């Protein structure tokens, strides 16, 4: 197990390296110059040259490249954000917890809702409950997240009812003076809408898988045996069927982490959530190269970690699987 | 002798993707309604209270200390007929870059740091100079030196006194190319800055010109005791920008990236603490979301919100709209190097095909005026009698035909020598008004047989292309500053270089008027020359000047003594106050 | 056989093929009623085309070509349907005595799946709507009515969903928006699937170090956050023509298919029939295209169908970040983006809701269809 994880982590390094390389040259091939962001019409060529120099853009590309790699892999330094004028590392460290918070909560919602609906649907197979659940989950699965966000804001954040705040992470005015309990509550109120918007699509997908798996399991002999023993239907379902059906679902958990992370790109813009997704969009729009490269590296890491987690979870959950 | 001087100029405030949108202006709603249709333009009627700020026109540039405005501030604080306390939540579209004035980029940074740091002088609503860090100043006999007398009771927020050494230090950093201050040119004619004593400082000029005071005073003063040992090149990386210590009416408190910036009242401010306890800048990038937050009360103030949000906000009786002359104008620039646009007649025809009144009425809801020329009407140098090119599609068609543009192959698009009249019209992303009028102009020109393809791009890339003249036509705007001259935008010496003369405009008549006007110290004579220069440009129509908008600033009605001016919405922010009973937080 | 059995809908009903009869007759009726009620459009299209052919100098642009295509489609489709129905009635009722081909089995299974059929119907009607846009939409989607007075009109009989900020008819825009979404979905997936299949086929067929190398590249590509990468490419290159968007989406989403095909190939390579074919000395391309690919087709088709749905969602998200098609071209994503502010207004909230709903319905349609195909094509894939 340990050697498997280590091996996978070792493989991850060249992959990340490749990702960084592709990205590095991709953005340098693109037209437009980040220095132009700062240049005023009254500015001299000398000043512009100074700006270019301070960004390291006056060097030939291959030197910029080796220098960048050295900084990232040896000094763990991602450089200075062009637009925010602060170390990229600090900015990202500030944003990452917010996105992780949001994604983890969304993941929780996704797992809970997805599995519950899946079980319900399978247990009541071919009834109207099943039908509604299936159509409903397909409907949400097919819905663009920005649209869902709009609808939620429309209904719950001031359009029809005003139950939840429409944007932000905390109440900016009163947060600092709140007691600990109030702070927690304030955060819950603010995270609720974005998290549910982010999680609901995945939940819909998961419930579809869960239902399918469960139906498959129910057909197996040992379920028939369990029924024959005279166990109640609920006992059969939860003690025997669900336990087995959930194994393949567990893989999904690892795989949906990167999906949630990229989903945050849109959700964070709509709900003004100060996380990675917004940094990513801004960096792309404003040509903030160092920021952009670092964000890509992190998103890439999340993807790789996601699939690693999926494999590990699978191995843990299913003793038949041997990692090699 | 330094008389009044008038002139226009323009400074580019790069309106990045995040920047505030140019909104609207106009007031008269005089379009004749189409027959049988009710005349209805959505405006600021009904619900919301409306304060139309009196119009301050440029009074020319005085080198004297004008204290009427300052006296008013003083009286306010002395009478003390206000309650202290309360919080203002300002909604802004983009995060700040850094709060160190000399390296900051963008509108948000500037808005925040101007509340944290003092400058030598302040700008009064009528554009004259009032006392700031300096309580008074005087010119030498030969007009080549200005001596500033500083207030001796100004403290940095960490308790150290602000002195003339700080002024000298700031000047040295501002003009150091390694720091790369974006307004470095303003200090071009200042040879040195000398500390006379702790509270007296003297600026030496290399020549005599109208904007000496403005040039000396521009730029915030920074603390030498903190930044003095930082090498100039390292300044922009310094953590001071994330945690600034200033000397202004408000103190920096906290900054959560992409979420909010909080500043609090400076108890030790030299003219007394401002009534408001706190100001919180909330970053909400989406304009619809911003309008919504304003409506439901999550935000108290938004500057220059797009007019399309009016119908929704208009019903909110808790909001007051302040209509302010904007310091910008929006135009459509034609690339004169493109064979399509080389003919003056064709450009006239294009202008006549664009119904500017309709643009103002539909997308600015009437809050704007047709822009006639390159000088904003808020400035004294603007020529009121410029030739106009009213909307007249029939005449436009005739002009096109006279220039050989006819639809010969029946595809509804004009052509000449087998070439279609078709071009790409660009504008920058993030400015909802511009994104809309591009589509509208596309449709208007279609009516006269001109095919327009649109391209909405990121601001930095677009400006880079514009400067390299890699465009056909573009809709953008200039923000008008109170200084400089028309050289940067129109002079023929810039026509063939990578410059802000995007259109490659070149006209010896204009050069002549401009060059003389720049050096002319006599106000009336200069004005005459500026007027002529404008006439030349307008006759040539290298731009189709579209409109001068009015900004609509929305503020919650619980705030008292709110006064907004063209020079800035926060001109008297240190006097806004909230009645104890109305206080929300 | 009586006379009644030979008349299309009646005959079908009599034979118990109710669904088929109903579908054919409804479609026919719809087409014919379009031809009758919108006959002026047909006349216009024909007249203009004839005049143009005769060399008259009249305006003839993309709008006219568009109209001509729909005009030709209407009678041809109606005629084709009628012919088909007559012919199908000639054939004897399906006889279970003889062995049915594989596609017949698939179709039979598919037909039984009601949800899948619904999906299929949704997709079919969407394509018909996309082709017949000029007949269905009451106005030109880019036409700006009186820009001052027709702005943001509430829904009425003239403007079913009201007008947007440019005084354009929102309903017509949503109808025309179907074209962009369907086009992007279809073409981008076509690119992704052909690229992925080719890549996976080569990798899977050769195996060994080639396979290893090629799959490492797929790993790198898979580690890219797709949405961010697409945003970057489009934002950096500043070219938002629909073809660029299609290609970028296509080029960024082939990895899944490549893995799928490679996996299939690795399995198929172990089968006896393949070993036999190889022993007989069949050439590489022949082995790939004749022996391996056809047998790997099932999962490819299913994943392609499901992928169209996600691609449409991706395009909508891009449009929502204003990185999609350029104005004034309507796409559902940019309609939602343009009108999202109206969601809080009293009269026009239905505008963004309707455009979003169009996306949801389309994607649902594709997902239903994909699920149905999977069940029908290969029950083992069910999961």
C-alpha cells in the first residue's frame, strides 16, 4: 500500500512537470504583453523597460523557463503576482482554504444527497418516487451550475425570499465583532447557497450511479439468501445491499474533487466567493503569468491527488482489490 | 505672473476588465417619439430620492490657496452638529492591487489609498487647489520655485510626525524610474526638492508653465521612516503595500483579498476624526450582483453603476441617486491607415449614420450628452460651437455614394472596386455600456450598408493592439484629467510610432495650434488656440465622438451630508455621518 | 389487406405500431401546417432564389440562404415521411420467425425504454427547430426594434418572452440559440471522438513502450483543469469565432475517449478471432479498422452521446463568462449572461429562466438518449 502511494506520487512529479511546461510555453505564445497592463500613455520607454525587467520578461524565453522551474521546484517560490503585486504563494494560500472549504462541503452534500436519493430510488424501484427521483436527478445533472446559482439567488437571496446573503464569505460589517458561535453561524449562512449549488450536480450524478449499483446488487444471490432468512426489507437493504453497492461509489468521491474544484470557477464568480476559482479567471483575463501557472499547478495536483485518493479508497473499501 | 489657464488633457486610466463602467449622462429627453408610441424613457422618477449635484465647471487653474471649501469642512467639524459612529459599505467591482500609492494600479487602489494618505494640496469641487498636507504655499519672484508650508500637527498612523523629509523622500521615489510610478512624467520639469526646515519644503522648476503647482502637488506623501531604507526597485514588492501606514483621515485595518478592505477612522487626524467609524470596501465583480446587493442592503454605496440597473433600483426608497458629471467621454476611433477610413467624407458619413441620441436614450437612459469634440464639456477649454454631424442616414448614403461606395452585387453591403465595406469593431470586456453600444452601432451601420463584425476583448491586449495600430475601429473612452495637453492623442509626431495616437491622426494645422497653445501662458489666447485645434479635429472626424456620460452614484439615505462632485465621490467622505437612530451597524 | 391498412396513420394504428404512426403523422402535420400558415415565407424564398438565378440584382445574403434551406427542408421532409410511411406499410408485420439483425435488436430494446425514447424525441425536435428557425421564430434574432421604446418590453403576444436591452425579441433569440448549442455540441464531440479513437487505437494496437509513452501524455492532458485551460486559450488568443471555440473544446476533451478505446483494444487483442486474423497475416490498418474498431464501437457511441451533453454545458459556461460566441449571435449561454440582471425584475424574469431551461432540456435529452443507447447496445455497460 505504502509503496503504491509512493510510486504514484513519484509518477505525479513528471506529470506536473509536463503540465507546467506546456502551460509555460502556451501563455508565452499568446499575443499581448502583461507589461501593457501598467503602461500609461505618458510613460517613457525607460520605465516600460524597467517594468519588463522587474517581471523578468526581458530575458529570452528558455532562460525565463529554467529560472521559473528552479524557483518553483527548488525554492518553492512562485514569483510575484503581476496584478496584485504580492507573492503568488501568499495570495494562493489565502484563497485555497476558502475553495477547499466550499468544495469539501459541496462534496459532503453531494455524497449525502447522492447516496440517500440513490438508495431511496432503488428501494422503491418503478414507483412514482423512483420516477421522480430519476427524472429529478437527471434534470439537475443536466443543469449548468451558473443557472442553478442564478435560480437560487432569485429564490432564496432577495428575489422571492431573503433567507441567505447573496454573496461573500462572512458578513463584512459585523464579523470581526462576533462571538465564536456567531462567527460559525455566519459562515454557515454564507456558505450554504454556493455549496449546495456546487454539490447538487454531483449529487444528481452520484444518485444515478448509486441506484444502478444497488439494483445490480439486489439481484445477487446473497441478497436473496438474506431475504430468505426472513430479514426485513430495510435490514436487507442497509446491512447487505448498500454495503456492497457503495464500493464503486467510493471511487467517485476521489474523482469528483477536481470536478468540484473547477466548478468553483463559475460558482465563485457568481457568489463573490474569494477563492481559487476567481483568482484563476482573473489571472487568465489579466495575463498574470506567475499567478496563472501556479493556479494551474495546483489544479493539476488536485486532479492527480483525486485519482490517487480514488484508488486508495477503492482498495480500502474492497478487500478484493490489491494495489500493485 | 501666473494667470488662469485653461486647457484640456487626457490621461488614460486603463479601464481594466474590472474597472468602473462609463455610465451615462444627458438630461434633456427630447427625442421625438415614434408615431403612435408612448414616450417613455426610464429615468430617475418615482421611488428613489434624487440629488442632482450642482454642476461645477472648471474655473481654470489657480495657483492660490482657495479655502472656501476647506473653511466649510472646518466649520462642520467645529459646529459638531453630527453623531459619531456608523459604517459605510462600499461596493466595488475589482480588488485593489496594492495600497502603496507609488506602485498602485487601478481605480480601486486609488480610491482606497487616497483616504489613507494625504497629498500636499487637495482638489476643490471647482478644480482649484485647497490646503492638504500643506496649509499654504507661495511662488518665488521668478516663478521657478514653490515653497510649501506644511501643517505641523499631522501624524503617521504609527505616531510619527509627518515632516518635510517625507515630502522630499516621496518626490525622490516618484521620479525614480526604478520605481516605475505611472505618473512619473508629471515631475519632469521639477529639478529638485529641498527641505528648508521640518515643515517647509521647496520645489525647483526648470521652466515656467501653467501647471507647476499641480505637478508639484501630485502624488501621495509616503512615510520615510518606514520606507526610507527600502531600495527603490524593491518598493513594489514591499509588504507595506499590503499593510499601509498613512496619515489621512482613515487608518488601514484589514484586507481580505477578493473579499473586502476595511479602514477605520483616524482618531488623531489633524482636523479631528471623521464621523464615520469604518468604511468597508466589498469586492463584488459582477455588476448585476452588485446592483442586487445594493438593493437588498448588503452594500450602502456604489459609484457609477450602469444605468440599465436603474429601473430596478428606482423603486428602492432607501436609496438616493447622485448624478455627477463624469470625467470621461466615449468615442469610436477609426484607423486612418485603413483604406476604408482614409477619406474624410466617409468618416463624416459614418458619424452621420450613427444615431448618438438613440444610444444615449436607450443605453444611458438619457443620462448623457452627445460628445461633440475631444475636450470634455466640464473643462473650460471646451469649444461650445463645434461643427455637428447630426444623425442623417440618407445624407450618409449620399456621401458614401459620392465616394464610390455602392451596393453593386446586391448583398446589402456597400462595395467599391470589388471590396466590401466591412470591418471589425473592437471594444474592451467588462464595460457593459460599451459592450452594448458596439452591438447597437453594428445594427445602425447595417442600415446604411456597412458590415460590422464585433470583437470584445480584454483591455490589456486591446490597448497593446491599438498602440501598434492593429485594429480597424474601436469603441473606448478617455478619462479626462485636469492637466497636460492634446499632444499625446493627436500630434502628428506620434502618428507613426507606437503611441496613443491610435488613429495615426496627423494634421499640420492642429500641430500648429496645439504647439502654440501648450506654451501660451495667457488664458484667453490659449483658449482661442484650443478652440481652433478642436475645430480642426472635429472637421477631420478621426473619432466619432459618441457621448459624455453622467455617473449615477447610489447611496443609502441614512448617510447625511453627502456631497459628490466630478473630482471624486469621496471628496467629503470625512464628513459623511449617520444619525444615531438610523444607524444600521 | 384492406384499404385502411394502407393509409399511413390508420394502418399503423391497426398494426399496433401506435407510436410510429403518431410520430409520423404529427411531424407531417406540423410540416404541412408550417407550409400552409407560413406560405408567404416559402413564396418569398422561392421568388428570391429564382430572381437571383436569373441574374437580377437583389440582396441575397446569409439570411436568404438560411431561409432557402428551411424552405427546401419542409416539403422534402414531409414528402419523405409520407413515402416512408407508405413503404413501411407495404412490408409485412415484423415476423419473429426469422433471425433479426443486431441493429434491429438494438432498436427494439431502445424502443421499449420510454425515457430513452423521450430523449430521442427531444433531440429530434431540437434539430427540427434548429433547421426551421426562420419558420418558427417570429422575428429576426438580431433585429433591434425601436431602440428606445421597445427596450425591455414585458411579454406580450408580439414578443412572447419580451424584449432584451437591445430591443430584440427574446423568444426568437432562444429559438436561434439552439443552432449554436447543437452545432458546438455535435462538432466538438466529433473532433474529440475521432481524435480520441485514433489516438486510443494506435496506443492500444501497438502496446508496449509506445502505449506507455502515449498514455503518459494522456495523463498529463488529463491533469489539466479543462475549463481553466479553455478559458486561457480563448482569453489569451482573443479569438472567439465559433470555430475556434469548437476546436478548442474538441482538442481538450479527447482523452477520455482515447483511454476507453485503448482499454477496449487491449481486451479485444486477447480474443481468438483477432489472434487468428493476425496469424493469417492481415495488415495493421486492416486489423485496426476491420477487426478491432467495429467491436469497440458500442462504448464509443454511448460515451459520444453523453459527451454532447457535457459539451453543451461547457459551451454555455464559456458564454456565461463572456468567452463564447460573439454578439449579436445568440447562444443560450450568452442570452442567460446578457439577461441575468432581469431575473430580479417583475416582468422579465422569465427571459433568463427560459434560456437556461432550454439548455437543461437539451442536455437532459442527450443524457436520456445516451443512457438508453447504453442499455440497448450493451447491457453489461450498465452502471
